[in-house]
C-alpha cells in the first residue's frame, strides 16, 4: 500500500477510536500516543531522520489489540505496512 495512504489510514484509526470501541483509558492513551508518534515521524521523514522504534510500537499495538479489537488491529497493520513501504 502506498505511503500516500498513511494520512487516510491515520484518520481511519482516529474515526474508529471516536466510534468508541470498548477500550480502557490506558489503551486509548496508548493508541493516541502511537498516532502522535506516527504523525511526528511523517514530519521527520522530510528531514530524513526515521525513528526505528516506531514500527516496533505499532507492531506491539497490533499484537495487543488483535484478539479484542480486530478492526483496530487491521488498521494498525495497514499503517505498519505503509511505514515499512516508506522505509521506516
């Protein structure tokens, strides 16, 4: 999936979170921080300073939400793939 889809995927994640899946405050905070880190990485990409730990964080979130929130996990997988396609 092209990297140009990443902003759309981030918006999809925000929309899914806004719809209110049954997440704890800790889970919501974790996804909010992860979303902010991805947006920061997009800004950094122009400066060519990728954060190698970002993909690990997204991967951990996928694993954490895979069973309980498969739609969120799917969106996170798409984001992870876009980041990988960008060389992050």
